[in-house]
C-alpha cells in the first residue's frame, strides 16, 4: 500500500502530489527521465505507453502516446528546467484538450530513512482547469503510474 497523498484544496489552481519511494533519489530521477524506463510506468495499467520523444534536459521536450481500447491519447510538454537528481519543471498538456496547459514542478528529496520523497506541484491556468483534471479521474491514473514506478524502482535498486 502506497502513501500517495493528493492535495487539491477548493478554490486553488494547484494540485500537490506526495509519495515516498524505497529507492535512492538518483535512481528515481533516472527512472523518471530515461526513455527506456518511462514507458514501463507512465500511464494507466490497462494501456500501452509509447514514448514519441523524451529529451529530459532544460529546453528539451517530451511527447507520450497512451494506447487503450483501440484509441490513442497524446500528451506533451516542454522541459523548462532539469536539474539532476532532484528537480524537473515542465509543462503538461493533454492533446485532446489543447490550450489547457499545466506547469509542473517535481522535486525529489532524500528522506532520512534512505527513501525518496516525490513532490509534484501542478499549477493550472484556472481553478476550472484544475477542477476538470481532478474530475477526470486523474487520481486513478496517477496512482497506477506511481505504483508501476515503484515496481520498476525495486528492479533498479
């Protein structure tokens, strides 16, 4: 059972996600930035994720396509800051709803017990955009993705 915490306070434009991983910070960072690892954990458990591009460097870009039930769903963004092994600032946009872009700031902190604290703050353009993301069932997809990341990390440690 994970310690996933999702904070979406009413009237705010942000969602804060926290979770601990039983892996060193540099290993978590690698799993989150190296294309060979991304497809194994990103997206719903019932889908296949294809990494179109993942240039995880400041100024780079990313695009992933999630395939499920005969449909394809594209997501993309730009890396505004990538500082190994602890910080990624990027945009996130679902191609099915163009123009609704979130700015995400991920930090990975070494916890005293040897684990890594993952904290992601997603800032949306409006409260309505943020509420739409919450209503979309993002908690389920995010939980499945982070559980799959946790499983991958066990094999990388």
